[in-house]
C-alpha cells in the first residue's frame, strides 16, 4: 500500500518533493526539538493521485484516520469533541513556495456543540465564537466556493451597526449573531447547512487544498515562476494553537533579516489577539516584531533564539510563522525567505563574511533575473517632488502608471501598453492576475509580510503597502487622501524603496548598479545615493567578480551597430557572437537591397546596387572591429526573410486595381515592380529564399559582404590593430551549400590579404538552425571552422512554428493549457530543441573535437537556457548588450552547480538522469 501520510516525526527538510516545503520544514523543526504543534503531512503523491482520478485514494483515508488518532492521543483530545475539542488547520505546502496561491482552512472541527466546549475549556466565550465564525467564513470561501465578499460585507456591516472599527471590538453576542449570519449565507449559497461533522469538514478541506493546485491563480503563479505543473501539493494537518485567545496571545511572521534590504536585525509583523490569516491578509495593520518584546518578553526572547538557530541550520535568511497561545510560543512554519533582488545580493555576501556559506554557495543564492531587476531605472532624487502620502516600503523599485482597481483593468491597461499601478485596500491571492500585469502595487492596509508584500517581492514587482491615509473605494473606483480624490486612470508614481507616493510621473535615472556594470566599481559607488546603495554595489561586485572567475562559458553579444557594440563591451562582452548584417540594410539602404533582389542576374542595376552597398558595409564593419579590437566578431552574412526587403504585394495589387478601375494604364515601372514581386512572393518566407539560399541565388551578394569585411579587417591590421573577424553562413542544411560559400570566402580572404600585404586567420563557420544541419553536423563540420546554434530558427523549424505568426495567436492558449510552461522562444525547450542542439554538438565534435561552438539566439541571455548550454558543452553564449551581465552571472552559477554535482558524484547517482 502506498504511504500517503507522514507524521512530523517521520520527515525532514530534504523531503520537499514528497512532503512539500511546509511539511518538510515542519518535520525538520520537530526534529530540532522546537515547539511545533503535533500533526502530519499528506504527500504530493496523494495529490497527484487525486487529480488523476478526481477522487481521494482509499488508502489515504485510512492513513489519515490512523495519523489523526495518533495526534488525538498525543494531545489528549478528539477532533471536534463536544467537551474538549481538538481543532486542526488544513494547509497547503508545495515543493516550491507559492505564498497565498493555494488554500488554508483554520479551526476545522468546530460546530454548534464543540464551540461551547471550546469556550468552556478556554474560559473565553468571545474567543470560541470568533474562531467559529472564522471557520465558517474560510470554509465557505475556500472549500465551498462561496463569494468571499458575502462574508466580508456581513462583517463590515456588523461593525458599522455596532459603531466599531476593528474586528476585535465586536463582543461575544455580536460574534454569535455574525456566526448565524454566516451559516445562513452558506445555506443560501449551497442549499445545504454548514457541515457539523468534524471529519466531514476535514475531508472536504483536504480535497479543497488538492483542488487549489489547479486554481487559476496557482497556475498563473507557476507559469510566472516556471514551477512545473505536475508536482502537486502536500497537505499539512496541524493541531490548532490560538493567537486570538486574548491579550496574552498573538500571531506573527518574522524574518531573520530584512527581506527588502537584507540588513541584519529583527524584522517581522505581529498582531496580538489575532489568527495568522489576519497578518498575511492585511486586514488589520500590524505592529512590528520589536513590539512583541513589550507585550511578551519571554516569548520574544525565545523567538529570537529560535530565529538565530534556524538561520544557522538553514544557512540562509529564514521566514517564520508563529503563534503565541496564552504566553506559549508555537512555531508553525519556516522556509528560506523570499527577498528582493538587492537583499539577495547583500545577504549572500553577508553570509560569506559570517562564515556560514562559501563564495561558490553565495553565487547560487542570486539569479540573473535579480541582477536584471537591479539594472532597472530608479527615481531621480534631484527631481522628486514632495510625496502626497507614504506607506511601508515593501518591494523596491520605481513604478509609474495609471491607477487601476482590479485585475481586468490592470490587464486591459497592460495589453494597451499603458503602465498601471494596482491599488487595493489589501490584496488577496485572487489579485495575482492584476499584480502580474501592473507596474507596481499599492495597498492601504497590511505590513511587510502581507500578501501584497510577499508576492511582490517574489516577482520583483515594486510595492508600497499599509498606506493608512489612503481610502480606497472599490465601487466608486477612487482613492482618497484627505480632501484629494484620485479617480481610476490618474497617473501616480510609487517608490518601493522609501514607501513614498507621488502625483504624476516622477523622472527616473539609471540605477547605480547599471553604472557599476558599465563603468566599474568606482563609478558605481560615485553614482550611489546612500550607504545602502554603496553596500549593494560592493556586494554585486564581489559576486560578479567570482562569477567571471569560475565560469567556463564566454559571453559575447549580439550587436549590429557601433553603439550596441560599445555598450556591450562596457557590460563585459568578450566579443560579438552575432552581427546581423541584414539590420545594416534597413532605412535609406533598403532600396539598394530591393533593387538587388528584383534586378535580373548579370544586369547593371544589380551590380550598381552591390557597388553602392559595399563601402557602406565596409564602414560599418571597420568601426565595429575597431571597438572590438582583439576580440572575436562573428559576422552573419545576410539572412532576411525576403518579404522584409520587398514592397508589400497586396499594396501593389491594390494600387494596380485602383489605377485600372479609373480607366488608366499602370506605368511600366509599376508593372515591372508588380511582376517582379509576384515572382518572388513567398507564402511562408520564414522557410523560403533566405540565408545561404539567397547568397547562392544572387551571385555576388555574399562575395560583396565578405570582401567588405575582409578589407575592413586588413586595413585595421595594417594599422597595427588586432581585428578578429569571423564569417558565418546562415541557414546551412547541406555540406555542399557551405562548400560553395566557403570556396568563395577562401578566395576573397586570400586575394584581399595579398592586396594589403597582411596575413591572419579568418574562420569561416555556419549557423546550425535547421534540424537537418544538427543531424548531419559530423559532415558539415568538415567544412566549418565553428558552429553557432541559432536557436530562434531551430525552435521554429523543430516545432514547425513561424514565430512572427504564432506567438500572439495561440501561444497564450498553449501556456494556459500547460502545453508550454513558458514560450519556447523565451526559454529553450530542453526536451525537444535542446536534444537537437546536444546532438549537433556531439556529431560536430566527433569530426572536430576542439571545434568552437556557441549560441546566438535570444536564448543566449535566458538564465535557464544558459545552464543548459553549459551542460551540453558550448564555448560561448551571445546575447543582447543589456543581458551580457546576466549571462556572465548565470554562466558562473552554472559552473558552480556543475562543480557541486561533481563533488557529490560519489553518491552513485546517474549524472545524466
């Protein structure tokens, strides 16, 4: 019989695949002897079985009963007993943290009888009825799919009638009446009374958690965070401990370091006389963790000791949830905490300095995405106006946009290309769509550990929370500060680093991190506004220096202009891996290419076009080679889809039809152009006359380009410089294609170098962007000095997609349906396209073991793809200039991860698995 249930005593932190992060860490805290309430975890295997068959495995039910009885024996109470009830929480817990995305139900086991028993045992009627109304409200919303606003409105109405502001101001009589109203809502909405049988409540709650794995918000979150959809969630059944038993009770969330800045210290939020959901939902504004010392010094001291112990044990910043029940501290969760990009870099270097981790380990604690977030512009302090209000800085960044109040408005604004700020009283998990679409998030309630803050930090999204002066009127679609009313569509700016909120658009400036990456440490420190920013620059510098020291992959850039070349060089590019020559033919040069394509072979018109283009090409190449002096510059011969350089056929045909409809005769030039474009028109230009095919079809085109490149290099060589051009032939599918161009290239190189009296190697290689090229790479390698995998086209040709046509048409549905986790043009499809790349590498190196190989598609700057390219043994990646630092960092991380794998290889694991 499969084992679906594990008591906390049976697990440990290394079983996240099976027990989920929450369950594994509860087991680990129990193992460490920390005060964890008794409980058990239902495994992810059970969730997957449930989702597959749409029913709970019978074996799981039996095992839950056994584990529940063991918990009952341990605490001396039975679930939902009328006299002394055991109550439990039912909480999700996937392998990867998904804060707020799945369901939680507290106080399971309460009913009309056990609520009286709880009141008697606790000697607190108000506490018991508050717990009961919470169960019905949470159960109704999460388990029975009742609109949560029905319960919230009833609660708000009760407070309004009683003339009170806070939930805690309602007395026992109020809560009894509210409980009756909640039960009536359940009966009305479901047609059935609220379930009174405790085990029925438990079973229904477990199923609800399983179902929530596939909720819309959970799927959106997984897609964004690239979490696989097939993992499933564990379910944790934990003995309830109560933070709402009075002023000597409370609940909170704490961090062992500030998740926004990374500073060491005491950080967190607490609410006295409250349950945990009140903290994360932002329903009441919290006190700081430091305030706990004033409320309950004994629990505060114990908590601080536990925080230090857990950070040492996990060797990382930890995020903890706890409850104090009548002066007794209980630990409900620990996990490695989500943090901002700035905090990630600071914490990584702090832990090295404290001797908790190695520098290699520090490199794995940060990501290219976080570095990219730090490169985004920030508000210019010199031009910042006075803020019109302020909240808590929850997730740094500078966000400017128009106010929106819900998901639909945020998505509509984003789809229209208009940045927006999502404004809410407090966010809840259902707001995830809007948070993803918005440039920033602003709430009037909540603290640094509220849902808005935690999720925004995880996404790298700017957020300001707990701006108490703001009154949000969702129905009227306004936010009011004092006498000032701002309607939806009003532009505001929010600073997630200071909590400041401004009217209108505040000017932005380059991040000091960008200045550092482009100009060096001294320049970055000079650009920093304060000591915190300087500390961040030093942390980034230490990690980037180590990444460059350990990485094996070289990082080149995709550049087509001198400006891009210079910028990439400043960001640390070690050469140009892709110079797209077709981009040099746009603008006022386009008519030459049009004339070249449409003119008859051997005609003066064609030769004139070639003669006009050659000096322009030579000038471009010479300037870029000069900037990249001493570094490789791989020039791809022209590779345009033909339609990009020809007049639009439909436009020409309409013009012809209109002329004829007027009874006029089209001009000879128009007729010639229409006939020529019709002759050259392609139904699928992405698979048509382009790349090497165009070079063979139009004799002289490639020769002109190669001569321009070689002459530019020879002139620089004669001047004492060290140009290192490489000629790359695109869209090769056959060795014979490469032979034809190679013969021409060798002739151009030999003749031109003799003319200038210089001699140096100019490699001639090709792009591998067709499956046939990869599958015959051992043959093509005989004629190639290097390979560069063009993974954009390789993705198109392997999948049979035309990127320009499909991304905006059916890709969203494919992602929604789980066919893609992410667009294969954004991150390489390792299982399909990646195998083609790996096969091409293996076959090519079987002919030339030392052949240089790289990648030059957009994947060259994608963090996940870079790790794959490292594993298959490429020599370099090439990416856009702005992504060069990201690629450098990720290449270092890939090397460290490989080293860690090698160091642990003695455990007998198959490294190819």
